């Protein structure tokens, strides 16, 4: 049976489907010795030899797992270190499975990040069409001007288009919760600057209906999610 190459790589726990597409664009994926750069290629896992960065991926049955990590500051959501970025979230997990981050939190953002080897789940949680909500606790360097929160609720012009409306719960003059159903690059920091302030600290506290405070994991710690907790990820109550 043939399957798409990006799905195969995700199923093997190598990376997400999106990351697989990037690897193909970079010429890092080979099938039967031939470099694959176009998208949509299908393979037969029983017959074809797939290599990523010159290392063959061995076909294996791997139990799907999801881990929740309370990400500290200064860690990058990546599976590979670079000369510049030496702290990666994978280093914080001591697990037998080969997992990768679902989506990203930037280096300066803390809180809930998921790591998995389940490509289908990662796709469902990150693709914009599913509109899974993510809740962040935002602390500002100074109070917003009058009407700024309403602008954030309505959506802000960014990246050449208007961001989706958001739900905001004010805590104090400099703190609020914001709920997003999209994930543009550094979106919260950018929209806050658009309304005249800057983010002092940013923490993701919820994905779907899964809440960080209910997981009871300290900063830098992780937990393997059970079936009920995974179901919460896909519920936007």
C-alpha cells in the first residue's frame, strides 16, 4: 500500500508532516537513493528505502505517545542544536521514543508545549483549518491605552491581513489572558506592539481544553499524557 512520503516520516516519529515537507524542499530526503524535492510523492513502505540526511529510516511499529512539557525560558522548540542555539526542548525529556515538538513557542516564551511521534495528531493540532484554541497569559511592560484590548479582540492588521478575533480576559492593568485560534510567527508580541505596548513575559497555559495548571508539572518538567488528557487537546470547550 502506498502512502504519502510526508505522512510516512511523521508516522515514523521523524518529524511532523510540515517539517517533512521542509526537509524535502531542502533536498534532505531520498527514496531509493534519489533526492526528493517535490511534494505529494508516495512510497511503498515495504519496498522503498527512505533516507533523511543520509541515514536510513528503519520501518518499525512505534506506539504513539504525547508528552506535555512546561517549557522554561531560553529553550528552542527544535530537535536539532545549532552553533547558535544550544538549548533545545528535546534535552529536557528522558524518554525512549523519538518525539518532536508540536508547533513552536519562541525562545522567550514559557509554558505548555507538546511533543509526540503521532504525525496525525500533530497535524490536527497545528493546521489552521482545525482552529484549536491556545490560551496565553500575557504580562506587559506598561498598561495599554484605552480601547487597546478591544482592538486586540477585534483583530489587528498583521502580515498583510487581519488576525482572527480573539477572546481576552483582563486580570490587571498589565496582565490578561488571550485565546488564539491561529498561530502566526510571534503573533502576540507583534499585535501588542501594534496597540502601543510590549510583552514583558508570555506563557502558554492551555491547548484545547488541556490546562497547564491541571497537569501539575513544574518548569522544566514533563509528563506523559493519558487518553483522557489527549482527548482534552482536541476539545475546544
